[in-house]
């Protein structure tokens, strides 16, 4: 029997041949890339790759090897595509209308819309980003805010996208796909909920609490101590506070900010009732222009993946290969297509960087409906 050393010697000989052949294959792929740049052809040819996988599998005998050679070829062809995307990007073949780099958002003259009403957390986020005295107005729903931007009634909308305790604001994710609006900024603000009631109201007399569904979720622990209270969800925390004022019913209270309580003349019956201290919400700034600020360092995109095993894995390989750091991934069901999903990915980078361009080129070809939601 051969010694381990001898066997390793044999492997080295075979590997030298594989490495040489790999280089040879990639050189041919480079020529294919040149042809595609010239001819304006897409890099990814799904049919050709499928045939190739069947063909190589038919040339080995055991099932184990069939699976192995297919995995190997998937990787080889994936590297081949990545090389070709680089060639296309170098040749400036980016496709689609580009985003335009700008120096500033011109926030001084901007008209800004937020969802909710006076006292809403969205208003606090807006003031943090655009300043205390910005020219603003409010609308009832997230959709109304998106429409205002699309129509040009407002220059920017401020919308919540994610809370550190309750997670994603699903509706806003879906609206980002539906509307041709883009993210140009973000702001994170602390969310400290209080329980607010009519002046002089006692905890012991309460029967109902009103708030936004997310706020009720973020204060579950406190509310569970009062399980006899009926929880009613309304569009936002400021609406809840206003309702308490309007109804003049001492058995009702709202989960809202201390700011909203003050705006509507309520008394804080219990301060800071969050389950988690450090609860905060990330708001995005949205506009209808395809622009990004100079020096922007985060990109949000979304795409659909074909319903095949390994498809998400292969799409994410574009981030790894181009050294891009993914900071978030989220999925949402696709309307009308049960059990199929759209993925939302945030990653660090600027649209001007070559690695970002390469990755986007690959994702555009290999996923369905890639949309760049913004660079900010
Ligand atoms: C090399 C090509 O480009 C891509 C890579 C392939 C490969 O490496 O074999 C096959 C099909 C294409 O998706 C080609 O079109 O032939």
C-alpha cells in the first residue's frame, strides 16, 4: 500500500494539472467576455449552464461524483461570470439609468412629509434630520407619504423602516418596491414609550390602552402586568394620545412618547415602559430622484430569487467575492406568488466603487427584478 506521502505526491501532480486547466479555462472565458462586451450580450446563460451541468454529470459514474462534479462546475462557471462582469463594468456597460451623485440635499428649502400627526415619532425623526424649523406637513398613512413624494407635493418623506425591538416595518419595505422613490438618508432616534392618560387618572381605573401595534409590542412586559386592559391598535402613537384627549374618558390611556403626551395635554402615568432600554427606530429619508450624496456608505437593494435550491447562496456570493460587508438581510413574501420571496439587503459601499459595480452587475443578471433602493 502506498504511504500517505506518496499519495499526496500523486495528488500534487493531478492538482497541478487542474490548476493549469483552470487558468486555461478562465482565459477562454475572458475571450467570451470580450465577445459579449462587443456584441452587447448578457453574461449569464442559464440554458448553457444547465446543459453543461448535465453533461459533466453524465461523464462520471457514481452518484456521489455526479453531485461533486456539478458543485465544482457551478463554482467554476460562477467564477467565469464574475470575471466577465468585471470586463463589462470596465467597458462601462452598466445598464439602466444611473444614480446621480450630489453634494447636498438642499434641506434648508425642502418640504418634508411625515406619517402621523403632531407629536409622532416620525416628526421627532424629521426634526433630528432636517432641523427644528423645517417646512413640513403630515399625512395619515405611509402610502400617502410615498404618494406625496412621487407626485412632488413634498421633496422628502421620513418613514420608519426598522425598530431595534420589533424588527422591520414591513409595509414600508413593500412600498419601497412599489414606488419609484429612493432612499437618500437615514436617522436613528431613541424610542421611549410612556403610558399617558387624562390628568389625574389612576392606573387602577384603566380599562383600555391605545397605541400603534409596534409600540404595544415594544411594551409587552409592562402591559402583561395589566392583562385586564384591552389593547387597541391605531395608526400611530400620536393618534392614540389625541384620542385620549378627545374622548375625555379616564379609563383610557395611550402608549406614546412624553412629547406626544405633552402636545395633547396628557399626564404621564408611567414613564419609560419599554421592554428593552435602548429601544430605537431607524427612519429613512426618501425622495423621488435617483440621487445619492457624495461619500454615501450604505446601499440598500432588493431582488427576487428563482425558486431553485442554492439560488440565494449564489447571489450572496457576489458580496463575498467583491469584499462587500452585508449589514442586513430581510425577506418579504411576493404578492400573488405563495411561498416565493423578495430579499432586501443592506451592504456597505458607494455606487462609484468598482467592487460595488461588479456585484450589482452580477446581481442584476442573476436575480429577478433587482432594484437599487438607494445609497446613503
Ligand atoms: C462562458 C460563458 O459565460 C457564462 C459562463 C459559463 C461557463 O463558465 O461555462 C457558461 C455560460 C455563461 O453563463 C458562456 O456564455 O459560454
